C-alpha cells in the first residue's frame, strides 16, 4: 500500500520543488507529483544499486530490458503489442517533445495542439521556431471532447504533426475510441505524424479504458511515436527516465537521421532500474494508490458541488488533476494569484495551458485527505471573504 506523509512538515522535510517553491504557509497543489511514498520493490532496487557503489558508465544491456518491460506492461494492461526493439530511452518526456518536433517538422511549419494543453507542449513548438495550430477541445457540458469534424482543417494549415495528450492534461479526459479514430483518419488523410503522450495511462478510473493510439492499426502505428514513463503513476519523476516507442522502423530511422542518438544523452541506471521494477513488480502498490486517488477525486467533486458550485468542474476520467473553471467568480488578479494570496494555496495558472485556460486553475489532489481538505477549505473561505 502507498504511504502518505502525515503533515505538511513531514513533506517539507523532503527535498524537491513541490513543497519548497512557495513559503511555508502555502499548501502546494500545483506540480504533477504525488505526496505518496515509493513502492517497496523500487526502494529495494535503489538500495541494491547504492550498496553496489558502482557508478561507472551505464551498461548497454539496460536499454533492451527497458524496452521489454515496457512492451510487457503495455500488453498486460492495454492489450497492445509494442515493439521492444523500437524503444528509445530519454531523460524526460519534455526532451522527447522537443526532439520529435524538431525531427518531424521544419521551422515555420505548424504543429497541432488540442488546447488547453500542458505548457511544455506549447514550449516545444514555439522554442523550435514552429507554429502552434490550435485545435480546441469542446466542453459539451459534461466533459471535454475532440471535435473530429474540424480536425482536418487544422492539419491543412501546413501542420504535419499532432502532439496528442491522452489521458489529457489538464482536463483529465480519457479519449474514447471514436475520438482517437477521428484523429487517426485525419492524420492519415494529411500524411501527418502523431506523437502520443500517454504518461497518465496507468491512472485511469473505473469506467474509463485507455486505448493506446498506436494500437488502432498498423497503418496508424507506422506514423505514431508513443512517449511515456513510470514517473507519474509510480511517483519517481526525479529519477529521470522516460521513453519513445516508434511504431515503425522507417519512422525510427527518420528520427535517427534528424536527431543522432548521441544528442539524446544516456539515461542513468537508477532511473532505468526503477522504471523496469515499477512495470514488473509494483502493480499492487499502484492499486492502493488508485484507491486513494478515487476517494480524493470524489472528495473534490463533492466539495465543489456543495461549497463552490460556481466553479465549473468535470470529474477527471484519469490523472490526479482537477481542471477548475473559476471564470464566473471574477477573482481579482486571476484565480491562481487570488488563491495564492488569499487562500495560501498554490495552483497552476490555467492561462499557461493556452487561451482556453483563461480563468481556470489546475489542482493536484494526490495528497493525504487532511491536506486536501485543508486546501479546499482555504479556497472556499477565501472566496467567501472577498
């Protein structure tokens, strides 16, 4: 079972930016990192490496082991047979985004983003000299959906690449198969490539089923790069290990031609061993995490329905992130700044997720129930006092 630190003081005793970015009277609910411990098998694996005290160059044998662990996990969890031979380790998925945008587009070309979207998606486009082609998710009153009918027009704007986030950050949507098939059809029709960030796939709630984009068929797999890691679900982001899974050898070679492997660096042994261990041995631990997250998700839903009904909120189908529409509150300085100043709660500013995020905040509810309750009460009290 996962463990949660019992108090903010315990959490501040740990290193890391989540509990140290803001003053001590601020409760952090911003960066996508859980306040839970780490699975015992991962702890044992890291202790073994430390006890060995062998910190030479990384053994090349770990790369195929990572690919095999990834492929086995995908098959067991989602029924998708990925190719271990086409797995490329990376230090983190933001590195993957930047290199993939650089490899599969030219400067000045467009990249389709389904906004609101995790800010590094936007950064990877702007900072490499490409154009964001915004394709907004549509709020149908119960959840956000992909507007498949308008997607071909987005690709037609000299945009040969889509950065897909599924499960979606920040809205928590788990895209349905019909939405994914609409994306696939548009990509095929416009000879486009899809980079599918599926890092939150293991964090799905009952009633939602994750469909790997590359599993839709050989034709779409041939133009898909799946990027993922164990960092979000198993709470090991600081170990810096992710991967890119290429859906075809031709796509892998095209990437290698544009971005030589040595430009990617080498992932350290600690991160790779922890990731392999997570996917092979830590399913029971994750089950315990999901039970806590389900309870917290329901706690958030009830609270906003009962105490702050003016705040728009669709219960996430995956992730531990709540996307909150505070527009109707008309909070001075914007909701992120308002809650930081008046509630002493740190949230992510929705404006950083693109134009549709104006008036929104993102709340991370992966913490203990007492801390989450305090976060929510502080927010409600700040609104009542204004």
